[in-house]
């Protein structure tokens, strides 16, 4: 429910470098698409560059100043606070990005939310692998 505060935490790693690959993990209130183009938030990984992503009426990407290293696991925590409105992305316990742009922060709800993960290889045929796990989602976190 995007009208309430939410906290999402998960581990993620990229296992191969493919320059054209884009991996995404997000919570959305519609069927996933190739880009975050509906209410939701999560992360966007352009090969090894980690970005925060969020959408209410427009997509916003936040540079998390993190270049991932092959096979190294990263702890990602996302705080969604619609009453402020604000999104915060933490990587390995360090605040790496914040968004307060209202058009990019989901604050309304139009359906059930679900968690999505996907990867696009782009123009290359190489295997662009990523692993994720230990997913925790809290609604109205303390």
C-alpha cells in the first residue's frame, strides 16, 4: 500500500559483466514492464552501476554512487515515506541516495502491490546474471 510507509531490504549481486545489461528489482502496483513505468520503487542496475528508481506519475532515477563488483553481495535497504514525501536508498548500511520529488514518489494506490525482478541483456547475447535473496518487506515500520 503506497499510502503507507514501507521498508524493503534484500541482498543482491551481479555475477557477470555485460555492458548492455540492465537489471531491476522493484515493488509495483501493476504488471511489470521493461522499465518502471507505473507506481512503484526499487533499484536499477545498469551493468554494475546501482541506481534508485521510483515512480508516481514520472520515473526518477537516483545515482547511488555505487559500482558493484563481480560476485560481491550488497545489502540494499529502501525506505518509502509517502507522508513526507521521501525515498531513501541505503547500500551496505550507508545512505546513498534520497528523492523528495513528488512526481517520483508513490503516494497513491490503484491495485495490489507485488515484488518483481528482471534483467535485460540488451544487444548482446551474453549471460547477464544477478542473484538476490533475503527479501524483507515491512509496512508501517517502526
